[in-house]
C-alpha cells in the first residue's frame, strides 16, 4: 500500500479517465522533461505503470 500525504497541488481529483494525459499536462511535467536521463527514465516507467493499472481498472469495470 502506498500512502501519499501532504498534497498541496491544486489538481482535480479524481483524475480524468486518461491519467497519463492528466499527468503529462501537469505544469511540473515540463521540469521532468528538462531533467537528466535517470529522471526521464523513471518518469517513463512510472507512466507505463499508471497506464497499465488504468487499463486493468477499465477491464474490471467493464466486466
């Protein structure tokens, strides 16, 4: 289980059905894209995981 606390961003919740687009449109994503290759790689892997989890949720929802 992952707990996230202290969130101060003014983002909408729950996020839209396309979470990857939601995350990549966040104003902070530009900083990620300007970062080094390690940060970019981590972000890419994270977005892949989010995308897969969202897909699995949609499959379960549509059963």
